[in-house]
C-alpha cells in the first residue's frame, strides 16, 4: 500500500476515508461515536457482532449489568441515549459486610446525591445507544472484524476480514479486554489473573430490596446483590469455583444465592441462567500509539467489586470526544498524549484501590489481619467523614 503525502487539509471524504474509525460497538465505542456525531470529524464504527435491528437487544433479561455513576448517566443523557427507566434500578444505599463481623453502610445522602448508582442491563443500554446511532449519521459497519492495522505518522489503515479497507486519521480500539487493536498496535499489557470468575444471574425477590446494594466478603469470594427495577436483583459472585454454581439448576441456584446472602430478601427465584467470565487485572503499557487510541476495557480492566469498570470507560469516551470534536487532526500525537495523561490518574487510582481490596480480603496467612480489616471496615462506617468519602468514591467522585 502506498503512503500518502501528509497534508494539513482535511481528508478527501468518501466511504473508505474517515477522520476517526472506532473499532468496537459496545457501550464505550457506541457512546464515543455518538459523542462525535455532529462534530467536524467524519466517523465510522466497526462492530463484528451487533444485531442489525437494535430492538432485538431489548428482548428478555440480560444477566450482564452495570452500576452507572450519576456523572455517566448525565453523559448518556447528553447523547440522548439514557435508556427508558422501566428497567433501571437505583442504588440508594450500600451495605458491605466483611468476613469476620466487620460492616459499613452508607447512602446517597452521605454524598449529597440522589443515587449512588443506577443499575442497567448491558443490552438495555446498548439498545438505546444503537437506536440513537441509527439516527446520527455515523457510518456503522457490522458483521466484520479487523484483520490488519498499519500506521505511519500521518494515517492509519484498517483491513477487515471481508477484505474491505479503510483509511483514517485515528483508529480507536474500544474492542474489549482481548482487544485486537491493542495487539495490532503493539501495545503490551501486564495481565494479572485473579484466579476467580464472576458469576452473574438475575433473580426475583420475595421481599423489596429498598434500593440497597449488598456486598459480602466471605474470605474466599465476594458476593454482590445489586437492586434492579421492581422486586429484582442481579448478582455478581466472584469465586474461585464458578463451576459449582454453573452446575446448579435454577431452583438450587436461587436457594444457594439466598443462603449466601443470609436470606436478606427472603426467597429468590431465578430469572436468567448463571453465566461466568474470568476476572483479570489488565494494565496496558499505554493508551495511545501512533494514530491509535485505546478506550474502555481495551485500555484497562478492574476487579468488579467496586462496579467502576464501565464508568471508567464512559469517561474515556467523554474525555476523548471532548478533545476530538473540533480537532484539525484527530490523530495528532500531542492530542493523543493529552488524552492519555488526563485519564492516567483516575484509572491508576481505581485499579490500585480494587486490587488492594481484593488482596486485603483474600490474604489469610497473616495473624490478626482478618480482625484488623473487619475492625477498620466497621470503624470507617462509624466515622462520618470516612463514610462520606466511601459514598463519594461509590458514585465516582
């Protein structure tokens, strides 16, 4: 492929030339594309697995859920893509229990907020985003995946597995934790397997959840109950033995989850089958390369115990879109470095905090550590300033 001469003029536009090509049409990639709609950039979105009809995403319950911070709700609302509230749960309080009697409880009021987070299903949010994309003028390509990537200081080229080729000022990899773009761009990543999997499922509850999210550190696992719309919860059970839960039928799974949560909401009824995904901490050596930027799980992952992974990704999209909207050259190296620097602290802080909590509650060979961590948890709950700080972290401040 010949290399075009650099020009400060905007690229001559046709259906193979774009300013920005976003690879990955999940929550982060789709929100970034929408945030760039109406900007000076011509944008394409490449997604390998999205259904052609966004309405298909709204069928049935989705066991993959996210706790969306108030700031990211505002971001999605600004895009016209906050989904219908009929399937949105609200976390008004957090009740966290340690493995040796420790406990902390804090509320949205502690952070002077109306909610700590909003619980939304993955497909429910994707449906809203893709319905808006259909109206946005963004060039969306589905059913094909990236096979090759090449760059020079002025351009990037993508080849899809169906043979189509595209040229762009910037390629954004928003294609998940196993990012193809990250690999093709030569970005090495330090991967720390936790040895656990997150088991997810949804349940109907006998008693109202009251907008309370509950979390138990059991010593060898972490169980979270997250309030969904109506009398329903979604669970994330981080465990070293996911196969034990996946082998249960619906009735036994519901009984096991209810018992593990001390029957806090009475009897449970399974709404979706259990599914599991491996938990890993991924720290790429950078978020940008020549004519390439990474966002969302392609750029970082965290343990789900704090529910902040997708929130970090949405903020990647918001920050990157803010830098790109009026940029003369979307792939300018100094612009990409500004993006990386602006996201570094928030990502590092969240990864370090989640990794530290995981290690703290999974270390058993130090005498007195269980007492210390549980006493500290309880003490933090009794001290107003610390409790308020927990609440502020929970909503992403």
